[in-house]
C-alpha cells in the first residue's frame, strides 16, 4: 500500500482530497491529511476507509520527520515559503514531493540531491502555474513541429465569480486568498512588445489595461502581471518579440480599483495605531487633504477627477467605504483594513459559484503567413467547497500524484510540466473533469 501525505486541508485542497480518496481503493492508497486544524482535516476525510487525519505542525520537527518518513509521496498545499522545509525532509528520507507552487531557488538547489536519490520534486502543477504551462506548451510544441516561428505569446488568467452568481457592481468576489488580491500588482510589471522592453509602475498598472473576449462569456479587461519576462526561459522563447502575461477582470474593475492604489489604501508597509478609533469613512478621509467643511465623497472626486454620479463612485459607495462603521482592528496596515472592508462585500454567498478563465493568444509565422491561435478555457465551480479554483488547482496535482505512484512518471529531480511526457497525460485526464481548451485559429497577415 502506498502512503500519500497531504499537508494542508484548506479550501484549495478540497477537490484534490476528493480525487485521492475516490481513487484510493483501486490504487491501494492510504491517504493521510495533515493540518494544524485537525477537525477540518477529519471533515475532509469524511469517514473514508482509505483516509485518515493527523495533526501537523510544520514547526514541530519531530512530528514532521515521522510523518514524512512514513510517506511514499508528500503533497504540500502549505504556504509556498514552507515548501523548501518539506522538500529538504523529503530528500533526506527518500520521499517524493509534489506542489502546485512556483519553483523556488531553494527548491532548485535540491535538484542534484533528489536525482541522486531517485526522488521526484514536482512543482507548478496547479492552475497558474500549472495548467497554463501545460496548455501553452502543447500549442507551442505543435507549432514548432510544423516548422512555425513564434512571434507573439500572450497568456491571461482570472479567478472570478460565475455569471449566475455575479450580483454586485464590481462583478467580482473573492475566490482565493483575499490578501493576495489586495496586494496584487505591487512592484513594477515588465514584459516585451515588438522587441521593446516595457515597464509599468504600480501607480499606473490599473490604468494600462487591455481588453479581450472569451468564448460566450463576454468581455474582460487585463492588467499586466509583475514578471512576464521569465517565461521566455520557461517556454524556451528567448528570442520572441512579444511576451505578456496578465490577470483578467470584468470591465470597469481596474478603473475602480485604481482609486485604492492612488489613495495608498493598498499599502502594507506601515501600521496605523489605534485604528479601532476610526470609521471606514475616517480611513478614506485620512488619505485626503484636510478640509473639514467638504464631504469626503467630494474630496475624493476632486482629488482623482471622478464623476460623482459615475460608475466608479457607485462601486465605491456600494462597498461601504464612506460609512461610519467602526474599524475592528486595534492596529493594522492600510491593506489589512481595506481587506476587511472588501471581505464584508466580496465573500462568496452560500449558493455562489466561482469561475476560472484562461486564454492564450499566440501568433506565429508559417509558409509566409501570420497566424493567430486563440485557446480559451472556462471552468465553473460546483459550489463553495469544490470551487473552480479548488478544481483547477487540485485535480492536476492529484493526477500527477497518481501518475507518479503508478510508475507513469519515473523521472527524478525538480520538474515543472512543460515537457510532453508530463503535460500530455495530465491534459488528457483533465478533459474528464471538463477542464479543456477550445482553440480557434485564423490567418491575420
């Protein structure tokens, strides 16, 4: 019997756990769910005869070593900063490891030792990174086989609310870590367009948006991810003239979100003391000039040139940022206060469904003609447990685990799914879960 140790039983692991337990009997697996919250882990096991739950604390070295040494493979759904700790133990004890997170420099350093021991350290097997790699590389490899020359690669992903649950003026709800949403885009975004390096500072990011439409799901806007340039190496596109990766939102979101960026309300670098003495209205007013006789709404509109009756103000008013509601924290960063405001309005309701949207636009030259492939994927969640985010993050990780334990994957060391021997079998099975891409091709020049 093979022992699978899954670390982290949070929301993003729900569909992963279900897959493992559903396949455990046929594959002779013992599935052990480890989490700091033992009751939550037990709930995810749901009485399965092939599963069990254990208390797991990454900081308890003795416990960590015992559980990892007993396992044949560890799936880490812990925060990314904890993966190297788990990976080092896995190499020491001869245990395979799989994650959905980006490969870290610390992980890369373990490559040689893992290969020497015949241990797999597989990363970037979620949705983004993960499904994005696999679907993009399939197209890129197919173009290369035909003798085509790639000239432009654009890839965009968004975690959004499903159309049937879209009932607020922002057309957005939290479908993953709210903190990451509030802090998204900070720093400088960089990409390359027609051979020219392009940089977008954070204070301009949500002004410089692009637009697209996806299948029959309507229009979306796109803001640039922080680093598109590293994907030239990931996809072996070092000489490509254009490469861009972005995040998708519904039209109007970025213009309204830019208000918080310009105010400084997304800043996470300093703490406001005694902020529980402030209201939401005071919080917003604290970023505006001192004029007690002018209403906060007017000061904000004057400062940022907003139409008092426009769509942006309607979104802001709906959020409740001008209400005299007391801030709950004794001290917090502006970003933490903003996050709390948003969580009150952007959380999924009990019957809501979320949606993952991904689209690649790839241009290539072949036989003297310029062609464009548009490859689009939309996944709608089942409910607030098996969300589209949980499904698209967890299922490819689960498939990779099965392929590793059944011997289909037999390569050691640090790997990401950018090669056919990894992405082909995973993409094939993902279609059984309605995770598939629709491709459209046209000649554009």
